[in-house]
C-alpha cells in the first residue's frame, strides 16, 4: 500500500469543504484498485468563516481528514508549503478547494506517474469566464517572465500537481520566504507531464484574487526568478551615454559651422525630466530587490500554526 496525500488550501471556503470531499471520494474505486491509502490535509489559511468547523465535522466522519489551521491569512503559497511539510505520502497532490482543479483527473494523472514521470502538472487551455483585460495581462506576464528568466513558467499552469516524494522533498529544500510556487516547480525540474483541461468555474464563493493582487503577484514572480531588471539600469546608462555623445558631436559641429544662436531651453527641460524619470525608475527596481532581500534576511517563519489535527 502506498499513501497519497491530498493538500487543499482553504481560505473562506465553508461551502466547498464538503463538496470537495464528496467529489474526491468519487475516486474511491480507483484508490482501492491502485492500493492507495488516502490522507486529506485541509490547510486553513486563517479563514474568517466556518471553514475550520466544517473540516472538524468532516474529521469526525472520516479519520483520514486532517486540519492545519494558521494563526492568520498567510497566503496560498504558505498554505501549500505547510501542506507539503506535513504530508507524509509517497505521492502528494495539491488541489484548490473550489473544485476548479477537478479530482476526476486523478486517475489519468496517476497513470503517468506509474509510467515513470516524477510529476504530473495541469494547465488550463482556455481562460473562459475571465475578464479579457486580465487574460491579456496574464499572457503579457508569462511572455515577459519567460524571456527574462531561465526558469520555465508555463502559461495557464495551475497549482494542481501530482508529485512523487522525491519532488516534494526537493521543493521543501527551497525555504525562501518569497514563495512563487509556479516558478519553484519549474526550478526543481524533474520529468513533468503536462495535462490540459478546460477552465472550470468556481463551485461556490468568490475568487480571492483581484487585479491589483495579481499585479503584485506578477511582480513577485519576476523578482523571485529573474535578476534581469537589475541589469536594465546599466543598459539604459550605456544607452544614454551613447546618445549624449552623439548629441555633443552634433552640437559642436553645428556651432562651428553656423555659429551659436542661444536657445533650446525647452528641449533641455524635456531631457532633464526624462533622464531623472529613468533614474528614478531604475532606483525603484533596485528598491524592489532590496525589499525582497530585506524580507528574506529577516528569516521570519513562512506560516504559524494555531491548531493541528
Ligand atoms: N487560498 C488560500 N489563501 C489565500 C487565497 C486563496 O489558501 O489567501 C486558496 C483558496 O481557498 C482556494 C485556492 O487558494 O482553494 C485558490 O484560490 P482562488 O480560487 O481564490 O483563486 P483562483 O482559482 O481564482 O485563481
Ligand atoms: Mg479558484
């Protein structure tokens, strides 16, 4: 018998705790056939609703259900890390509580693990039901980040993944504070099989992401897996020196040839504005990395557990 750990990060998912369990249990014949024992870890990320009570009720019915409850909301990345730390399984799978990661895909995913893949990941091929502007920025983000980072970050990838113990242990070795899970999976490598599926709408409740949160998340992703923006300052510096040199030549030649009519202060103001803008922009980039480094050297815990069952 081998053990399969299912990690379910939950933040205000009271309606989904039971639904998810029912849906997962539809796979029972498959679990029995494969000789898989089950361990379901609900990671409550500081929910303010009845999520914790719902999980406790569920645990009364089924001993295989476990609860890890955080002292406050630490974010999904922290919930995933906690789940991975606590999971004892030979195989570990992560799934959203809102059934956007259909548990019915599990048998197919497992068949690839048996074939010899180390991890089976999923990506949605459509972004149906999402505001077009969000899809547009998402696509831009993936294109940009893949160009400036050596780590492959797949467009549309979900955090729905089935992994072997070896992969999980590798991920756990990455103890960084700024956790961008999509990049971390890519970074550890191993042979990965990608499964594609159509976007599924949330079962109950609302998404915890808004445009601004996603934007910050995208910036985190870039700073966590690329240092190219830092080189931008040097690049622009060289470019501006070159342009300035050309301009000086032009002015000197012009002055020698046709004299020096004084003027041109508006153009001077424009140049000063632009150059100081570029300087502040570059300084801001350095600041971004500095702030990440600052948080990292503090070595604060990634999450705090209030209750564990
Ligand atoms: N989640 C979490 N902590 C948070 C936000 C979300 O644990 O701070 C969980 C949430 O309960 C869900 C999963 O992460 O199980 C995905 O969240 P959501 O459905 O809001 O994201 P989306 O599917 O819209 O990307
Ligand atoms: Mg969702």
